[in-house]
C-alpha cells in the first residue's frame, strides 16, 4: 500500500491517524454508504506520513518548533507574526520526487484522459473528532485543474496547519503542535457555483432536539453560508415520519440569499467572486421538496452509520443537477450534553429593542457592546464584551473566547458566528441587518435568546434570573400534566420539559405571527378594497400560485412543528378562536368582520365555522390540519372546537369537518370540545355523543358562570376560579365525562397558582391538567401533592 497516497476506497474511520477525520469520513462514506444511495464524489488523500516526510526533507521540524517557542502564550500578541513565518517556511519547501509523482499519478487515475476540476481540502489528524471540532481551522481550494495547480494547492494546505486560528486552537485544546499532521483530500469537483450548496445537522442546532434534520442552503458556493454573508433557506425534516415515507418537511423558510458566489478566472487556480442574486432566484428555494427529502434521507443514513448526530455539507451540481454529500463530521455541541439538565434563563424586564435576528442558544448576556470591523481591532476587545460586527469568519476565532455574546448584521443559523457561539456556549443574535448602525460602541446592551427563534438586543442592562433544573429527577404524577402552547419557535426547547403532551395548542398565535392574513381576504382577494392590504398580501403570497395555499401551508408548518416536537404524545389543536375585533386586526380583516358591542359573547368559536361569513376560511383550517395529519404523518394531532353553544351546533361543525376529510374515527381522528359555557356542563351527556373528549376552559367558564366580563376593569376583581359556583360546574363536568367514558382535562392557571385547586381537580377525577410553560413544574408539584393527600369523605366543593 502506498504510504504517501490513499484512495477514498482504501480508507475509513480507522485511518483517522493516517488521513485525518475529514478524509477518513469521506472514505468511509464512499465505501459503505453508496449502496444506500448516498452520493459522495470520489477522490484520494495524501497521508500524515507524506506531510511529515515533507517537513523532514525540507528540515522544517526543528525550525517550526523553535519558532513556536517564542509564541506569547498569555496575550498572543505575536500570533500573527509567528503564524506568518511558519507558513512561509512551509511554502518555501519543495516536494520530494516520490511525493510529487504520487500526487500526479493519483490525480491522473482520478481524472482519466482529461484534467478535471478538483476540490483540495485540508484534514488535520486531530481535526473533526468529537472532542475537538471547530469551524474552518485550515484552508481549502476549489475548482483546481491541472497538475501544477494541484501541487500548489497541496502545498498551501500544508501551510494552513499554521494559520493563526489553527495555532491558537491547538493551544486552547492543549495539543502539541508537532503531534498534529496535515492530510490533503483531493476530490472530484461538484459545480455548485452553477447550482447550490449548504449544510445540515441531524439534530436541531439550537435546542439539541434529536428528531429533526435541519438543512440550510444558498445559491452558488457554500462559503457564503459559512461566513454568514447571506441569509440562507432553511428546512426542517421530521425523522419518524421520514422513515414512514411521509412528506416529512415540517418547516420551510425562504432566505434572502442576496449574493451568489461563483468562480472567476481559469489558469487552474480558481478565484471566486460574489454576484448579486437575481430577484427571481431570491424568491425561489434552492432545493425542491424531493431534493430536501433525498438529502434528509442521506443525512439519516449517515447518522445511523456513525451512530451519533452529524454535521454535514452538501452541494448540488448545476451542470448535472445531481446532489452530493461533500463532508460529514460529528456534531459536538449537543451530542454529549445531558438533555435532562437545563439552565433556564428568564428575562424579568424589557427595554428598547436595538436589533433583532436569529437567536443562537438559549441564554442571556449583559455587557458593553464592542463594535469591530475586523479581527485586526482585537486590542479593543475586553473579556466580557459583547462583539457587534457585520459578520465573522474563522479569522475571528482567537478573539471570540473573550466575548460574552455575539451580534452580527449578516448570517443565518449555520453561519460561522452561529457555529462558534454554540461551541463557546454564548448567546448570539445573527442576521440582525442593522446592529452595527443601531448600537453604539461601549453602550450597555442585553442580548436575549430566550424568547423563541428570534433573538433581541435591548438597550441597557436588563434584569434576568437563572435556574438550574434536572428534569431527570422529576417524577410525573398519575394525573397527566400537559402544556398550553402557542409559539412554534419554542416547541423543540419545551419538548425537554417533563410532560404528557400538549393539552391546548392555540392556533391564533400561528395565524397572527406566521400567516398574518385574514383567510377570507385570501379567498376573496379580488374583492378586497384596501389597497395597502392588497400590496401586503401580494408580497406575502408571491410564491404561491393560489393565495389560499399560503394560508394552508403556513398554518400547517406551525402546527406540524409543534406536533413533531412532542411526537408521539398527543397535541390537541384548538381551531381558531379569535373574537371579531381580533380577526379584524389581521391583514385585510376589517372588510370581512362585523362590528360587535361585546365580541366576547358574539361571533366566535363554533358559530363561525358553518356561517357563510367564515365557512370558507374554516375549510382552509381543516385543510391545514389534514395536511399535517395525512401528508406529513403527524397523527398525534387531535382537534378541539371552542365556544360550542349547543349540541346542534356541535353536530353541524363535526359534519362539516367530516365533509372536508376530518371524519371522527377515520385514521385515528379525534375531535374534542371546550367546556366553557354552562350549557356544555348541563348537556354534557349529549355533547359526549358528538365529541371524543372535553377540555375545560376555566377562564370562560368562570366568567360566564359568574356573569363577569374579564375585559371590564370595573368588575375584573370579582373574577375567581375558586368561587364555589364555577367549581361546582367543573366538578359536575368531570363527573359526567367520567360516567360517559370520555377523557376530560382542564386548561388554566389556577392549578399551578393554588395547590388547593389542583387538589380539588384531582379528587374530582380529572384526567389531565394543562399549564403554561412557566407554571408547569409548579403545577406538577401541586398535582403530586394532591395525589399523595389522604382521601377525605367531604364533597369536592
């Protein structure tokens, strides 16, 4: 076997000491995963022995060691000088005849008769291991053609073992410099400059949720996505339903993709240029749904093979239209984390928002803002500062250990700034657009990444608190404890909380924040009178041939994200329960909503669904649910009808849903009803013949039992769920549901606020209690305490 060159087909993960983690992984996948359909471009690698022989024959070992002895290991003030001299020494060396001929011969065998373009990448023998993986330590050279250009690229890869960032990284990891060698991978070039490229994780990179695959992509070369130059497209694919061959794409986010990086020049040494992306392509996803699914399946195969979460790079050849995996390495941030141990950050106040963007991590940082244009301004950065800059690259790495947070103008969740922030465990807000303009140097700011997928930069030093919780120590009670949720951005993180599923998913939040448009304004767009609303709707729906499809797609994505986060536990989705004044606030809504004196008791809930004013809008809601359950395969979604005044009304709605593909009992479809009107309690036995289960809405039931308008400040103090009247209503509803053999739960704040209320519900025989996330743990404690109390003979009320 050649000691200087190894073909991909000859290497695997056992050869990490020989060819480094990156090349070993490529060889392993090329040999073992092709049979599973995973496409890897062929290639070869120079060995660690080749690199060491290069140093020896050019008498560089001692020179490099002596040079590094002079490194300032305290302040690293001379890192730039030492790194430059080390690289110069290597670049001045010459290849031995054996190594030069071995590289040329391997290239000839890979190319055939014609010199082909190749990608030339560095792979250090201590790189890409689970305990030592950092973004972009060494150099790569793309679109290299011809023997001389290849030899030039290999030598430059050798020299990149001593980039400033690589030297600092080895110092931080306590690696001895002489123990690390550099292998060079030479791989058939994928012409992604004419296609697209991106990255992927077989785990959610923010929360560590393991049941999704996250893909991101841009037009052209992948450098734009790594450096954070553009905001990419993002896709989430749900693994359990992917394995069932369902359309498992639960989320698609269109990125701006303002730039496209392509090759410029020839002569074998390809340079690159960043062009403005044409508007039509900015509005187009870089991958089709079929391609997203194919890549996700490959990512799943790679994860299965390595038996750990993986970080991959993919590319689409714009000439052949073929997809390829071009790198795979272990994911290191969440793979070894203890998911049960959570440090919760809670912001106690809000301030003026200076910037917002993608939230990276789930922490809060407070400190002085330090606005830097480049790493050359390192002397301005002090430990604990929050770095504010346009974007970062691997050249920033030596500085970033000082910072308590990062804010960038450009970049997405897979940009360099995001990757390094996760590695360092500091919060980051990336892709803010204007942070460097809106934030003043040295002013105190608060970076908050605890409010969902959107991160905020607030002016001033805001108060917050932390709490460490070991979820693994929490034992669940017999009575089910569920969550009340609304925001899909928090779903993956909240899935780690101890829970029995979601007892109430409020659809209204998804409509307000993701859809934004009144459904009737989409259906009757041609009749829309408000010109500004028409413009807004045209902009939001520009990628949808039919405007109604926008509503169905966006709503389905929001619900699917929630359902996936808690799968296979049940997620009960309440159909929309806006009041008329709330519906009117949606884009285009005023034209389609009547004005009411008391919307709380007016045209809301079930009565809307079959009425001519909203029936077509409700059918869009049904289509979204059907898409989630049947196309995406998330059959853990159950449905719930709010504010159903009469049994006859319930039958109308259930029949209407059946006509539109949501038939009770078909494909496991279950439809619940809210118990929030006294008529629901009085006639519960009749409602039980129409619906599969019940959920007590204690707020509405209390206000309607006591005749209190919660919106009236004059009498709001009389609102009390502990009043005997609503408690008797609740007890009676539970008793009747139990007799009818139907499940019944309660959604509300009282069981967490008042231990005695939880005790009352448990003794009454409630099946489940649902809590807001911030009240869940307290609620679980109250339920367990109630279950442990000795039985008493007195009435529950």
